[in-house]
């Protein structure tokens, strides 16, 4: 296992080089940054001076090599908008995104696994039908619509929760529910399908023939072997939630990394965009590694070499 983890960690820099190369090229081909930073009446000498100071007059491969060299030293440049180190700006927003992603994942995982087990155990019943209909509704419901409806009902009409922002525990409830509403149906379907496969295995029949209670058979024997695809899905979704919760963060004015990335893209703040991509890429890679290790700990049939 240790050898496998070390090999995966060695692959992280290679993956980062590929990801940053694609993003770097796309950002620099999207337009002239000098035209955005300088006013329309700027003189040609001012444009030439700024172009030279930003190294934009160099060939693109040389600019990328310069960027990699700075990245190796933890320097991703200075934000053109905040006038601060880009990595510091990203790290300022990272805790908010982590907090929201963890809360959304917890709600989605608990509700998805619980309802998935119930649907699998009562296959073909009315409960199974209602839960399956709930998954269709959850995945087809737009996040922005659900967020607005929660604000109208829980904040404006019933005055139970604040409309948005960050700082109080109650302010995370609605954005976390909005994130979980889309993720929970996926976990539910995976849990139901995996449980149905496991419940028909011979060792489950043997366990029941020994007189073990259904609760022990389902939770200790069936669920443990059915969790592998669920854990993998949760790990992948955690990485995407870190940077993909842009709509939710915007609706609830949550100052996270997704909102920062969109603002940086619109303002052509290239250092912040690049720093956001690097941090999110590392987070996704480490989340995938953690999922593989956790799967091996839960299921003794898995052995990594």
C-alpha cells in the first residue's frame, strides 16, 4: 500500500503539468491582457512597457516555462485585481469552499446511503418507487431554482434562516442543502444498485440461514461490500464541489473559491485563475488517492500493488 501511495504521489506533478499547460494556453489565447489593464487612450510606449514587464512579448512556451519555474517555488504571481500574491488570495477563499463542500457531502452521503439501503431492501415496493421518483426530481431540479426557493420559503416567508452570507452556523444550512440535493440522488442510485447486487450473493444467503438479524446482515455484511462505488463517487464529487459550486455560492453570497474563480475569469486576472486551477487540481488528485486507500481499508478483497 505504501508503495502504491508513493507512486500516486509521484504522478501528481506530471498531472499538474498537463492541466496547467492546457489552462495556460487557453487563457493566453483568449485575448490581449494589456488592452484590459490599460485605458483606451494609453500610448504605444505604455503598452510596450507593460507588455515587456509582464513577459507577454516572449514566446508562449518560454512564458509557460517561466510559469513552471515560479510554480516550483510556490510563486504564482501577483493578482492583477487584488494586488496581492495570487496563492494567498486563493487560500483566503479556500476554507469557505471546504466548509461548504464538506457540509454538502455529509448531507448527501447520509441521506443518499440511507435511502439507497431502504430502496434496495424493499425492492419493488411503494417505498422503492417513491424514492426512485425522488432521485429523478432531485437530479432534474436546477440548483439556482432550489436556492431561490429555499430563500423565499425559509428566509423571506418563515424567517427561519438568514438569506445568505457567511459567519454564522445557520448561514451554511441552505447552501449545503442546495449542493446536497443534486449529489444525493447519485449516491442513492449507486447505493441501491450496489446493495441489490450484494444482497443476491451466496454469502448473504448463508448469513441469513445462520439466523443473523437482518440489521446485522445488511449493515455489517452487505453494506460494507457495496460501498466501494459509493466512496469513489463521493471522492470525485468532493473535488468537483470545491470549484463547481459557483451558482450556489453566487445565490447565497458565499465567499468561496468557485465565486472567486468566476470573478477572476471575467476580470482576466490570470494569476488568480492559474492559482485556483492548481489548488483545485491538487485537491482532486489527493481526494482520488484518499478514496483508493479508503476502499482498500473497507473491502479486504482490494489489494493495491
